[in-house]
C-alpha cells in the first residue's frame, strides 16, 4: 500500500468519532434516567425541601460534624414544611438526615451528570472528534443541563417561604425538562449511530405522526407531574372507579373551570387515569407505523406502555405504595425513551 495514501497517527486522532460520541450520550441519558428515578423517591419521601441552600460546589459535601448537621437542621426548621407538618409530628435529627440524604443524592447525581457531559465534550472538541453539524447540538444540550439545575433550585424556592410544598407547576417543568433532555440525548445519539453506520450525515426528522404521538404523551406526563405535586394520587384507591363512581365527588368548581383543571386533585387524578387510554391508543397506532421500519423499537413501545398501565393501576390500588410509585415514574421515563426511539426510526431518511 502506498504510504502517501495512508493517514498518519495525527490524522487518525483528529478524525470524527460518531460512534464513541453516541455511546457517551447514551451513557449520560442513562444517568438522567437515574436522576428521574431518584427525583421520584425524593418527591415521595417529601425530601425535596430538606436542603434550604443552593451551593453548586460546596454543597457536594454533606454535613460531616454534629454541629454542621444541627446547622442544616436549624435552617430546615425555619421552613413552613417543618413548622406546620414535620415539627408538630416530632421530627428529630435522625429523621431529618433521612430526607436530607435523598435530596443530597438527587443533587449529587445532577452534579455528576454535569461533569460526565462537560468534560468529555471538551475532550471531543479538543480532539476535533465531533462530526460536522453536531457541535451546536452538544452545546445546546450542555446549556439545557445547566438550566435544569437552575430550574430545580427555582422549584425548591417555591416551598421555602409561604408554602409547605413546592409549586406543582415548577415541579412539572423540572420533570418535563429532564425527560426532554433525556429524549434529546437519545435522539442525537441515534443520529450519530446512523452516521457511523452509513457514513452519511442524514439526521432523522420529527414526522407529523411522531409529533402528534409526543404531544399526546406530553399531556399525560404533565398531568402525572401535577398529580404528584398535589399528592392527588391519594384521593382514591379503587379502580377503575374513584370512590365507587366514574366521576368522583370532591371536585371543586367554585373557583372556575381553569382553576379546577390545573389545581383540583380529584379532577387531575381523574384526567390522568382516563387520558392514559388516549395515550395507549396513540402508542398502539404509532407502534404499528414503526413496526415495518424498526421491529425492536415497536416492541419496546408496546412493552413500556403495557408495563406502565399495570404499574399505574397497582400504584393506585395499593394506596400509593412507594416502590410501585417509583417504578411508575421510572417506566414513564422508559415510555419517553421508547417513543423517542420509535419516532427517530420512523423519521430516518430512507432510500
């Protein structure tokens, strides 16, 4: 072989590495999934307001001495949640450490995600390994991750002064942005895998079928986040009826329909239950469209939403068992991942 035609070592180092970047992005998406799961535990254990300060760097180290623990506990004692709920219930320092742990782990995973994204991104950029057209997408993902941290603190702030809980609007924004980031990571990784496989830079497009399916799923995710934020899952433990009726008693219409549709726990629980079947119908139709193109993605969609429906019913009928509730949120994230995979396959350019 003519040595003049063979690339030297420096050229090899500077060559784009779409497969390596795709695998890295999927790893980060897995970390975001883990953070969503831990976020669910944090919510269900009422741990989210246990850390009342936002120190992105120093906050990575938890209290180490008894004095530091007492200081953190004293700050928490000034919150409405402690004064009105946990204080009268007799919360002591040991119980405080439990809720502190989950919020600290949640924030720690966020910090680790930031490092796991920013450092490899810098390395790939220095090595000029990022394929043409993907640099801006990776920077956008980095900025989205940073905004997620700010949004998380904005959410916590809503429960530190006048409320005993965080705003369910801010909670839903925090969760939905996390799921959007996870989906964007997966989508970009699949584009890069396609580039590595075909050596053609032809990113997938979001088709109308994929967009409609995603919007229908978005409504259900939003309702689920509001149900979680308002503790609406506890208003009924029977299924398919609520309190023995199709439409439950207790819906408060006195403040108007717009307030009821965004604040009433009975109505939101009812809507979350029954919009789920609209989602199922949409996913069945979409999975059938995807099947001839990507059979594995179609199977993943069916398995994810089937498992999610069963977990949702079980969660309600067990009175919000924490293990089932966490699994319900986790599989909800897998439904998002499955739809992302299916939408990408359906929108991939084909000859």
